[in-house]
C-alpha cells in the first residue's frame, strides 16, 4: 500500500524503516509512518478483540476507509429478497414468500435463543444453524424436509453474502 511519500533510495534506512537525517521533511515522513504503523496495530487489535477473522485486505480497506460494513443476518436476508424482487422474472411469487418465511423464522429464532433482534454475519457458526433446526422442530413442529428447505434458503443467502464480500469464509463447515 502506498503511503503517498516519495523518498530517495539513498535516504531510506532499511533496518530502521525510516528516512535518514534530521531535516524537517525527514521528520515529517517518519512521524507519518509511525502514525500509520500505530493505526495498523489498532486495527489488528480491534479484529483480535472482537474475534473477527481478518486478512491484509481487510486491514487495508479499514485503513483507507473503503471497508465493507458488517451487516446483520436480517439485513442480508433483505438484500437477497430485494435482489429476488428486482429479478422477479426469475423468481416466482411463492419462492419469494418462502424466503420471506425463512427470514421470519430466523428472526423469531434469534429473539428466542439470543434475546436479540438480529446478529452480525460474522457471529454465525455451526451451533447457530444446528440450534435453528432444533428450534424449527420444537417450536413449529417442522418435519426434517421443511427444516432442510429453510436450511437451503438460509445457506443460499449466506453464500451470496460471501460472494459480495460480507463474509470471508462459510460459517457452517
């Protein structure tokens, strides 16, 4: 990633990773580099503290302000439903209703299981989907086939969100 500073090769100290000399320009570049280094460390620490998986691109995006915002599960469902409604020639009305029903069941599950209205996509894991199946069977007396259909719709939404860059890896391995 470019810092926007141009320094002659002979003025760069490779070991210390800063500009040689005590000129005002050298001092300004060195301070800027130190500030950038501190920002990177802060970003990495935030990722570590939240338990969120990250990579160099995510650090770069957060540093440059181009980071994709973390979205919630219900926001992901809404994005997918909006896409389906836009492409209504490809999706029948009953299909859209079924996806809407899956979104509603997910919402009810999160309120019941977590006491929350929504969760972030990065919070999803195997336990989430396994307990969702149990919830469907116990609260709505759904058959295995119905649970599987909800699972298919849910995971299709998650895979599309992965393709859009909202998730780095599939959470239900």
